[in-house]
C-alpha cells in the first residue's frame, strides 16, 4: 500500500476513500505493533523460564558439590584416624618390643676410648 506525499500548498481536503485507506493502514500498523509486543513478551517469558531453570540447576549442583565436599572431609578424617591408630601401634611396638634393652654403662664406656 503506497501513499504518496500530498503537497500541502495544493491540499484542499481529503476524500472519504483516502480517510478509509489511512484508517486501514493505521489499524494494520496497530496490529503489527501488537504482534511485535506479544512476541517480545513471549521471548521475555521464555528467557525468564530459562533463567529460573538454570538457577535451579545451579542450586542443585552447589548442593551436590557441598555434599561431596562433606563426604570427602569425613573420609579424610577417618583415614587420618586410622593412620593415627597405626602410628600409635607402630610407636608402641618400637618402644615396648623393639627397644626393650636399656643401655648400660659398659655400652657408653666403649666410645671415645681411642685417639683417632
């Protein structure tokens, strides 16, 4: 639909058919603008839904990471306790079984006896 520019200095008025044509074009433009606004609203709604879904996933991932962190901390604590028990047993074995003989004066007197 083409509308040609009207020279204002020669303009005497507008005919009824021109008025109808203008009204029809304006109605078409209003409908087109409303369609664009509706598409924009739908796009914004879709983005909001996607963002909410992403936030939920992120929250679940954070919870999972925290849960794993706690499990790893518990496992490390248990391993450290087991190591501590093993170290204590080894130290007790060394002190009570392996090194039971107390050194006597004869042991110490053998050192520093030569001029070498």
